[in-house]
């Protein structure tokens, strides 16, 4: 069979990745620079027997995917900053009620309406803390069209397994960029779908111990009875005010991440074996860093790139080890220091940390990163 | 042939510059087998305003997706020329639309009747972008004629194939005449 090579936008690859992962429901409201995700889903889903629904706003959009997912669908929505802000309340509901779904945020410049057609990486902290209360967060950040496809598939797998909303944090640069990619053949990428309960409905507890990561959970309407609420609840989903049950629920949410960090974290490293300088970057900004470190290497500078594709949970241990190992860390991002703050939190060894930032809607240029690298060696 | 080209297609919103960029990138990437990255910038408005698409074509892996030193520039309007012609390589090929770009501040620019031929010979000014792509292919060799035709015909709406083929031929002809 001949290879299926296509020229695709990051947004189109995201939609195709969703279909590959078995997504059968999309609900949302179009917003630049994420609209192509909805357009592609509107074209593809009906042909696959899935459902696409455009709602009156983003709040309703995320509401439909939570409902669809609770009823057993693999569901996704896509938005950008202003819509992501509107989704925060129900994102928390998804965490509390433990509903698997994928929320794509193609980041544009903010705050507020900001820069509809220009990119940014300034929703990193909103992805983590935008909804209130202690809660688990998984957010993935692609740096290429192909990664956009693959991380969308991964986002669905993690949502199903960890039973929670997973955020795909794209940015306008990668979302709107076109590259060619080879479409993975059916079966080439691993897909995960959560198991259904095998106990009788009388014995079933929707939030029973062992069901939080990789365990079975039932869909609404499948014959298993349970309650869903945003209130802190017991194993059956009914609201509780009991201290022991509250503690149990909150630990359950926390442990999803804390006890499974190794399988969640992915950090790509380039030229790090002998590096004395490490550039920390991710998403669209990493493309400038990749070019810059190659130009610096050509000048004989020992520099490497550290690029997390899982940005939440934050890869503390891997980055701490690198902070201890290298002489200088350069943090390249398209925001006023959201990644930088996390690096500073980890920097117990007081390694020299230099920020390279841009927040005028444009990508960092390779020269901006290269100049910072060269400056370090002087 | 060079092993890396940075190409910028610029004009006014609605002139099909982004479409042209996609067709060019698909031709070079999918049909000629090169590495390609295509990006664009445009304002919040649907029509009007300066618009540009950039395509990088390379034998090697491409990291930074934006153009920094232009090898090939197309400017379909005076505004686009003024806004996007400042970072040309010394040996860059610059092609402008003779109808809309009258005031040139650099020597050696190739001025072609792209929109004029589109109107007079095809009867559709909107197809000037296709004429421009064919002229670029003919003058620079950055993409093969066959790849350009395959990519174009896979992207255009059904029923417009003949007009698009005609536009390609006009572009190839203008390119040949310009090279003489």
C-alpha cells in the first residue's frame, strides 16, 4: 500500500487525530485560531456516524461534550483564549465528576479578545489553575503538525484512562502552520478505551476504589445507576459533607497524577549529552529554539534543547536533574514568563536562568534565542 | 538549484495568496518530495488588508517555520510590496503584478501582467494567483510543472479545472518571456 502523505495544518491534524482516536462527538463554538478543528470535525464526524453540534457559546459547547462523554462518547471541543475562559467552570465540573473528554485550546494573544489571528503561549497557567479548587490537570503541547495528530490521540487515551478532561494546548503558530505528515495506518498508534463494569448493577459504585485510573466505569443509560454532581461526593456520586469522604475524594483526584507521573510525562531532549547550556522551550517556541541550538552547535557551543510535550503535570524531576547538571538554562517562551516561573520554582541549586520572551503575537526568531546563547558564552 | 528556498506570496486579503501558498507547499512537499512548511499572516478582517503566505522548501529538516531572508517574493499590490519587500536576499527573485504595483524602489524586479491576463484571457481576475504560481515555477524552478499542476487540480473546485489549466499555461508563458 502506498504511503498516505498529506500537507496539513496543525489544526487539521488535530481533528484527524481525534477521528483516529475514535472521537464520535464534537460540540463547540467556532473561534479563531481554532476554527479549522471544528470545520474538519463537521466534515468528518457525520460520515463516521458521529455527531457534530455547534452550540450558542463555549459554555454550552463544553456542556455538550461532558454530557456526551458521560453517556459513553469519546468527545472533544476546540476553542481559543476567550472561549477557554468561558469553559473554566465546566472544566472543573469535568474534573470533579471524573468525565473523560478532550479540550483543545489553540492559544492566541490575550488578555480578553486580544489578538484573534496571532499566537501566544500565555494560557499555560490558565490550563493549570483556571478553574478553582485543587484539581488534577493533564495538558499536552505539540511542536509540529505530526505531533498535533499524535498528542491528540494521546489526549484521548489519557482522558479515557485517567477519567478526566485532558487539555491539548496548541498555539496559533502550530495550529495554522502546514507541514506534510504521513498518516498513521489503522492500528499503528495504540488506542485506549476504558473498560465497562462487569459487576451487577446492584453492586456497582461509579466512583469505587480502583476505578480512578485504568478501571471500569459505566455510561449513563447503560443500566448502571449513579449520580453525577459538581458537589464533593461519595463513591456513589451523592453529595457528602463527611470529612473522611471529602478527604477520600480529594486524595483520589490528587493521586491520579501523583501516583502516575512516569507514564504521563514526556520530555524530548536534543543534543543534551554534553550540553553545558540547556534551552527550555515547548510548543511553537521550541521551533525557534531547535533552529537556534543547531546554529550554536555549528559555532562549537555545547547547547541542547529540553522540550516537554506534557506541560501538566509539570515534569519537575526531569527538569530538576537538568538544572543541576548544566551551567546555564535559557527559558524561551511566547509569554511574559509562565514557563519561567515553574523553572524558578524548581531551581533549588540556583543555576543561572535567563529568560528569552516575546509577546507581540509573533514567534521568537531563532536569532533572538541564538543571541541569548552566545551571550552566555562570553 | 539551491537546497533551501524561502518564498513569500503577498497581496491583499481575498487575492488567494494563502491558497497559492498551500498549493505551492503541497506541490513541493507531497508531489516533489521536498520538506516544506507553509505559514501565513493576516488581519482579523475577511477581505482587504495586507495578507501574506510563506513557504519554505528545503532538502533538509525545517525547524523555524517563518521566512527570514526571502529568495522569492510575489507582491500583488503596492501595499504588499512596500510592507513585505524589506528582507529580500541580494539574489532574490521579486515578481510583482504590473497592474497594481507601479512604484518600485528596487532594480531588477520582474513586473508581469498577472491580473490583467487573468481578466483578459480567462475572464476571472481571482485566478491571477494561479498565473503567478506558474510564472514563479517557470522562472525559478523551485517546483516542477507537473507537481504544481497535480497539486492545483487536487485543490480547486470541480468544474474549474479547465480555467485553472489555462491560467497555468498563461503563467508558464509569462515566465518564459520574462526569462528571455
